[in-house]
């Protein structure tokens, strides 16, 4: 997945192909000559998931340490 940022509306535009004609879907600016970058990679998604799991585990430990008295 590739991404280009529009220099007119400053919104990102995504495509599965880096070449060819590229028109901003928001403002119809021609982005063909702008540099395409890789939108994201799998390691970023994996590390974000790991952070989520760590936070979830800490939250569960905090909740399990609460005792209730009747």
C-alpha cells in the first residue's frame, strides 16, 4: 500500500500501485509527480498490538486485586 500527501488539502491518499496518474480523492489535485511512500508495514501493526495486549494485561491485574466484602 502506498501513500501520498496532497499539497493542496493536506490529506493522505492511498493506492496499491505507486505509479501512473494519481489524483487526490478529496480535492482532485494531481499528485502524479509527488513521491509515494509505503503507507505502513506489518511490524508497526504487530508492535501496536503488543502494546495493546500489555495495557490490557496491566488493567486486568489492577481489577483482579480489588477485593469485595459483604
